[in-house]
C-alpha cells in the first residue's frame, strides 16, 4: 500500500503513514466484506488504572481524557455521595479489558 501523501510504501490497512504522518483515506478491503470496527464495549482498563480502572475504562469508552473523568468522579463522590457506591458497583460488574500485547525486541536490535 502506498501513502497518499508521500507515495512511500506502508503497511496494508494503516490509518497513518509511518514516514510523513499523513492520515490515509478509509478504503474497503479488496474482495472482502467492508472493514468494520467492532462495537465498543464498556470495560475496566487493564493498563491505565489507579485503583480499579473504572475511570480509565469510562474515559476510553466515551473518548475523554481519563484525568477529566477522575476529577468528575471525585466531585460526584464529594457532592452527591453516591459516587463511591457507583464506583464499587462498576468495579465489580465491568469486565477487565484485554492487556495489549507488546512486541519483544531482541537484545541485539535494542543495542543498535
């Protein structure tokens, strides 16, 4: 696949060019059903959590900054008082999100 901006070779299905950073146009997969992102699921975060990952999971679901959600949650706890109960219930009910897989870099490649 070629970048629409700099015309350099990039990985198939890339949304951004790794060379120039340009956003790539969305194209349907050739000969396959249209590429559709799976629906979002509300889950606790397994990577960006301070206590239980509830605020980071909500922030990811609603595309917000996790710090903003944490501040709003603290305000709900101090002002209304029911925020703590809601947090504990969501901590119990929401499933833990998948842990992202990190690529292993061989020691020889990391030293170069």
